C-alpha cells in the first residue's frame, strides 16, 4: 500500500463502522498492485490500530488522474 500523501498529514475521523468506532481517513490518493485510486484507510481496532485499507472510492487509474479526481470539486464529480 502506497500513499501520495505523508502518513503524518492524513486526517482521521472517528467513524461508526457497523457498531464499532474506528478512525477512518479523509479521502486520499493511494495505490495497490492494481494501480492508483482515491480511497480511505483506517486504524483497525482488531489489529491493534494498524493502518489498513478501508474503502476504494474510484476505479484504478494513474497517480496523476487520481490526484486530479481528488482535487476536483464535489460539484464537478470530485472530492474537494
């Protein structure tokens, strides 16, 4: 798992996930073996707070396209 943002700069919000409170990140540009995408990570309480992938919000694309999607306003179909 790779992030386009420094892990120390990622903001987390406590979120109720099926009855369990856990810190879930803001949308970020991240990569897996399949490619780059906009998604979120969480600090999983079942794994002693280890950072793990939480959700993928977009299809796979280039890092540049994922960053553009993240930076695009919500009115235009993005996340900003």
